[in-house]
C-alpha cells in the first residue's frame, strides 16, 4: 500500500463507517452537553465558595492529580483503542481478553507506585517544589485519585472499542459530573472547608470507578467475550502494546503539561493566587475541546479498523468529515469564550477574576485550534506511527518549557497562555504534514477550504467588534448566533446531515431546514 498517494474521493461517495462514527459521537456529544452544564455549576460553586488562595491550592492539587493519572495510564487507553479494536476485528477473542487484563494490571501497578512515591517524597516536595503548605496538603490527600482516574480513562477506551456510546454517555458525562456536583453541594451545605472538599472528591471518585467496572462486565457479556475462552488460553502481545502505549503516554503527558507546567511555574514564582487566576478560566477555555474529545472516542477504533482493511478512500472521508463536524460544533463555544472573554469571565466568577479575561482569550484560541486539527494526531496513533508523534511532542515540550520559563516570571498567567498557544500551533501543523506523508490523507482539500475560511473570518470579526466597541453582553450573544448561522451555511453540504441522521428527515420542518442549508431540493422522507 503506497501511503504517499493522495486520495481524491469521488463525488457522492459515502462511508458507512464514517456515518456510524459521527452518529455515535453525536450521542457522546449530547452527553458532554449535560456534563458541561454540570461541570460549569461545579466550577462556579467552587470558585465562588472558596477563597482565592484556597481555590488556587485546590486547583494546583487537581492539576498534579491529572498529570499523575495520565502517567499511571501508561498509554494503555490509547493501546486499547488501537489493539483491542484490531484483535476484535480479527475475531481473536483470546488476545482481546488477555490484552485487557494486561492493560488493567499495568495501570493499577503504575498508579499505586506513583501514589507511594508522592507520599514517600512529600518532604522533598515541600522543601523544593511546592511553596504553599496548603497546596502540598491537598496534593497528598487527592493523589490517591490518580490510579482511580486512570482506570476510568481505560474503561472509557474499552467502551469506545465496542462502540458503546451509551455507556460513555452514562458513565463519563452523567455519573462523573453528578458525583462532583454532589461533593461540592455537600461541602457547601455542611459549611466545610477545602480539606473537606478534597476528602469528598476522593469518595466520589471511588464510587464512579465501581460503577465503571459494573458497566464493563455488561459490555463484555454483550460482546460474547466472557467465558468464550478459558482463562488459561488468554494471551497478549506485551511487546507491541507497551512499544505503542508508552510513547503515547508521553504524547498525552506532553499535551497536559501545557497547562500543568504553567500551573507549577505560577505556583513556584507567584503563589496560589496566580494559579487561581489561570485555573479559574482554564476549564471554560477547555470547553473548546469538548466536541473533539467526544469524537475521539470512536474515531481512533474506527480508523484502526479501516487501516486493517486498507480502505484509503474511507480513511480520507472519515478524517475530513469528522474534522468539519468538530469545527462547526465547536465554533459557538469558541467565539463566546474568545470574543466575549471579559464579560463571560466577570459573569461567571465575579470582578475579582476580571484580570483572567486575557488568559481566557488566549487559551480559547489555543484549544480551539488544537481541536479543529486535533484528529491528525489521533490518526497517526491509529496508524501506529509512534516515532513521528513522539518526535513532534518532544520538540514541543522543549519549546513549552523554554517559553514558560521566560514569559511566566514577567507576565504571569498571560505568559503561560502565550506559551501554550505557540506550542499548540507548532505541534498541530507538524502533525498535519506528517499525516499526509504516512497515510495519504490530504493536508487541506480545496472543497473544505471555505468552511475554515468562514470560521476564521467570523471569529476575527467578532473579536474586533468586542475590542473596539465593547457592546453589551446580549448584543455579543446575538452576534455569536449570527456568526454561527454563517458557518453552518458554509459547511452544511460537507456535514451531510441528511445522510448521517436520516431519521431526522421524517420531520417536515427539519427536512426543509436541511434542504435550505444544503441549497438543494428538499429530500424525500426516508422509509423507516
């Protein structure tokens, strides 16, 4: 198979795999919408209830737990998305079960080792790296969540392999946020402090993990895997799993370090209050990756299956159609957090956080840019191109550390956001050119260019309007709606809404709306 040859899909060519992936991702996205609302409530409650110092210390500890959980994963979630999908496609049940056992045991062992290491070296952490005693105390309390969260990530990857969008919907986007909300509400009602909040967070995490394992048993039963092969017959290819998973772990850590390094350096140079300024708006900016992360769950396993089949046309179609869906669905949140950063920040967190508005603007641009073209890294991983991914990530990490050390001492959170944006642009562009070379997926097909041009023009126009005239919030919200409609018109034909969700065409109003957007005659009502 010559991967360097470009692909020119024929007009009207459709991919059943793409349709399945987009539909499943849409369900996950709906769940993510619920999660966004719940997590927003959690974020706002925590920021407003806690003092700025207490919230900064809590956010610092959570950042450390996030990066530690990614290390504990050891790349097993990425390995599961690729290898379990491939083994299942080949009907190799023994290898599916053996690989799942190996991956789970790896996460548990690495995670517990990290917990013991952090607790054992708490003296060194307190004397050299963490300046605030409260930040250190909360870190020592929350670190037990590292292996718990790592196992939860692994479970979600397994659900995606078997295209269990409903499982991901329920566990990740309903149960998880509800447990966090319950934890915060309990502390507020009890009049507790930040230490109580940390303890309740740990309990909520353990409950969520128990629910996840119950769902896993159901998934494996439904797939006919449990009991299909005796335990003595389970097998796995540890070499290929670890040779793929460990570099992918380094890649994931590289991405997460964009915010974590900034948080660590802010605490080191400026204290917990500066951490609070950055971390208060980071979850808001991270909403720009919500759609992307919803699509990734099913995109990687589907890409791996198509690579096994060597269906290059379907690969190109899957990649670019998914990218357009991610771009269009992410756009409203992007312009709201990018163009309206100051009013949004003050509305959510109060005037004491208004200095965080420029940080939100820069982080929103960084995370949206990475989301729009983020599937390139996922495609490279699905293709097993570990060396290309790791090389780009290593260079990006060096660039991030260098920029952060130079900019953060002088510009605080804004300097950290500039560092993150610079690294995101570099990393994403490098991934895209690597993707063409190793898979043949086109860099930017001409037929998709108007979509991205409209997105860029609309976002720039709204940013200038806000910067020059500072209109009221309701005017800005109206402009966001207008810009979103313009983007929707520019991309409607590429979204192929009618073909992806044919059941919607049974509703006359929806059928006419689709026809208007796609600028064609109304489609006939599909048969049930």
